[in-house]
C-alpha cells in the first residue's frame, strides 16, 4: 500500500476539519468522458436505496420535516453526534441544550436517527468530573444513545490543573471508557487532525485554509503542544487497555495522510474500525487499484459517514440539496466506474462489488453500532 502523497490543492473547507475540495489535475489514465454530476438519476436512486444506507457521522441539531423527508426518501439512517466545543463552535458549548436538540431529532425521525452522546471534557479539572460524566452518559444511554463521542479537544486543547495537555489515555478517563464498554456502547474518536496542523505554514499545503481560519487548532504555532504521534499513541493505548471497547476512529482515525498506517492499525487492533466521513476525497487522490485493494482487504472495518451538519440557523432546503448531491457523488465514486466531476476535475469511480458496498453502507454500521436501526429492525 502506497503512502498518501497529497496533491498541493486538496483543501478542507468545513469544521473539524471536515468537507474537502480538490483542484487536482486530471490523471492521464482517466478517460476524457463527460463527467456524471448532480443528484441521483432513477436507476442510481434504486441502487442506492436498496442498500438501506446508514450515515454514521452526522451533526443534526434541528428537527425539521424537510430533512426527515430526505431520510425517508433515501431509505437513510443516521447517527446524530453530539460535540461540546468552547472555541470554534460557540453555539455548542451547552451539552444539555445540544443533547436536547439531538434527542428531539431522534424522537421525531420516525426511526431514521440514533443518538451518539458525549461528556463535557471541559469539566476535567472539577472534583466530580468522572462521576458526573458517567452519570450523564448513563442517563443518555437510558434515553437510547448507542455511542459516545470523544473529540479532539482531548489531546489538542484541554489541560489539567498543572498546565499539561490531557491525552486520551489519561487515567482519569479510564473509568469512563470502562463504563462505555460495560454498557455495550461504541466509542467514536475524533482524535488529532490532519498532518497540516503540525506542519510549517504552507499556503499550498492540504487543508491549510482550515487552520488559517482556526488558529486554535494549528498546533505548529502553539508552544509545547503534543505531537500528533503522541496523541495517536495515547489513543492506541486506550485500545490496548480496553479490548472489550468498540472504537470507531472518525475520519480514517485521523490517519488519512497514510493509508498504510490505517492498515497497520486495523491489523493490530481487532476492536478498531474507521469511518470515511469527509475523507473520501483522500481515496480519490490515490491510485485507483491501490484503493480498490485497500477497501477490499478491510471491507469489514470501513464505515460510511459524511460529517453532514444542520444547525438551527441553516437553510434546510439548501442543506438537503447539498447533501443529496454529495450522497450521489460519493456513491458514484464507490459504486461505479463513471468519470466524476469533483470540484471541476475528473476522477474515475472504484466500481466496488455490491457485497462490499453493502458492508460499507449498511452491514458494518449495524455491527459496529449495535442498535443503530432501533428495536423495530
């Protein structure tokens, strides 16, 4: 497996970082055919919906009939993830408010949404942090949450009372992990960020614009901040200490810069899988045969997700149109050998076989997130 060598113009444009754009030049081996664009046509729609697709990485904070109609139309189920942030997403500081919004989405979705809860890591230095976190998680489990999110503020932002960065394997977090495993829930980890966060300033580098806009996550310029390697090693330590804990690493486990590293982790940790959320363009930038081989080998450990977001202030009609077009584009890349127009440039689809697609879009989500389809399925 070749290490990912990203072209200069691959850019991230959403939070986390999230959405990607590409200005990659067209490879010589891509046929000069007319790119397939837009929403699903009728045949594609039937093939996509037949998978009973599951999007395991969304952030939907508005209970809206237009959004629910899209879920119904596409036969789509989602995992709705709560994230508590205090700096770059000010409206998400309030865990109780965000939880209320997410569970309202779940309860109004007619069975199409499940909740992924979290705990407020910013309370870390409070005396009752562990007990309060476990109590809050268990209340969410009682309400139906099937998973827990651990966000990148662990490792990249929060410090203990002595001024040291809190890493994922901090002993104070261990009782929380044990509680999650004891309840049979899944831990979703967005730990660390793309390599650009630790690299010298380079305006042509991948995802540079995100870190230029969000300097609080640009670790290269933050004195005494931990290295990406140290943060990921701490996450791996959690995997080693908790073999009964199911962990799904968001965004290819933040190893999107090196698919051989992803492969080594999947080989080493049987309790670890990764989602593809907002990182499919990294697949597009690699040799087609390599990515077909990678996905085929790890077809049981890769889970579809998008990182789609809907906040109360958003235009839901625009969001739904954008999401449907994105679902169609990513499905064409994974399921067909069509030539795709991705941000104005051509990419050839992988044409993965139907059994592999079924795993990526449905079966793996059911396996790694028990309860994601609800008790009625």
